[in-house]
């Protein structure tokens, strides 16, 4: 079972990310420009179109948001306890929280769910992505700023991000049955941008990995990787039971919690002069290891070893 899962689910993701890695090695691509295109075009368009037109009931969507927030808080608490027990310095504590709480539900999670759960995966994941974007550009900015030696203001950076505004607009449109969907000259370009997210985001991820020169994965970095990739799905297993999720929906949420550290964490750490090397290394190692974890976890889910997540 493992080999077909890896070939059909993880390998397409790795190949596109590998293409980004190769292109950067040949042309030395400007990562900042790619990131800006993701943040200011593709991700907001994806959130706006998918969230405003989603068939998922509002109550279920709110439950997914609550679940995602619970996972984020749990990761923060586990990281905080671990860093206190091992007496990591303050900078590493904030970096560990940043790297474990904010996971890659966009340019890893969306392709993963599209491939693993063709019908329901991307529908559920858009609510996870919306929650994670709000967290990245609010709590993420606070953590990066707190771990910085050069404290900056954090309110303006939050207000400048388009994703929270896209969420607000999408929820408003959803309330009014999405009238903008009938405006072809607006909706069609937005749809084109949303459909391009998966490929463009994975290429961006590959470029990011190409430019990362990580330290050895030990100490606080090693703990961060274990908490993110092993602790995440273990917490999600308990929370899906607590929230009453069952079947394919539970499986989607558990698998999504095994996503690697979000690329945004390295960008935020760099922007706010925090420990960007730690954050970049967490992105690098967790992305490489995530394909193994996801393959094993998906095999467990499909084998029905977690009764309420059997599908």
C-alpha cells in the first residue's frame, strides 16, 4: 500500500517542488518576487473563490476553523513546555513555537488534499488555509517580532496582508450567495489565479528549499521537527474525536496536521530579524520528511486503524 500512496500522492508534489529547485539552480530565481506573487495574488484569489463558493455548511466550516485553532494552540503549548524543560534560550523558544504552530496548509496542504481526497479534500482545506493565513499574519508576526533583536511594529504588517481581507470579502459574498460569481469579467480572472496556486506554490517551495543552507537537525530544531510532524497528527487524532469529526473529514484533518512548517515562518523571521536560519531549516527538513510521514499516515488511515477516521 505504501508505494502506490507515495507515487500517486507525494511524488507529484515532490516533482513540482523539484522543478522549482532545479530552475533556481540554473537561473538563480528571485524568491522575494515569487513569494509576493503567492501572498498578494494566488493565495488571496484561492481563498476568495473557494471560500465564497464552497458547498460546505457554515456550521461545519466553523467547526473546521475551531479544530485548526485547537491544533495551533496545542502545538504552541507543547513547544512551550519542551523549551522550558530543556531551557532553550528565548530566541529559540519563539522560533520553535513559530515553526510548530504554523504549518504549510497552502503550497503543501492544498496539493496533498487535492491528490489524496479528490472531492472533499480541497473543500475542507480552504477553511484550514484561511485559518492558517490569519494565524500566520497575526500570531506569526507577534512571535517573529517577540523573538527579534530589533522589535518592529506589528499592527501595520497585519493590516497590509491581503489574505485576511480576502477571507472577510469571501464570507460577505457567501452570505449573499456569491453574486460576484455572475460577473464573468471579475470571476474568471480570479478563477484562473486560484487554479494556478497549486503549481506555482510548489515551484516557489522548491526555490525556497534550493536557497536554504540548514544547520544539522539537532537540539531545539530536532525537537521542533518531531513536534510538527509527529505531534501534529497525534494531537489531531485526539481533537477529531473530541470535535466529533468522522470518516473522510476526520482523515483529511488528521493528514493535514502532518504538514511541514510553513514557508511563511522563514519569511516572517527574516522580515522581523528573528532566527531566520532556524525557521528556514525547519521548513527544509520538515518538507523533506513530510512525504515519508504523510505516506505512512495515509496508509494507516486507509487501513482503518483509526476507527472514526476510516473512509
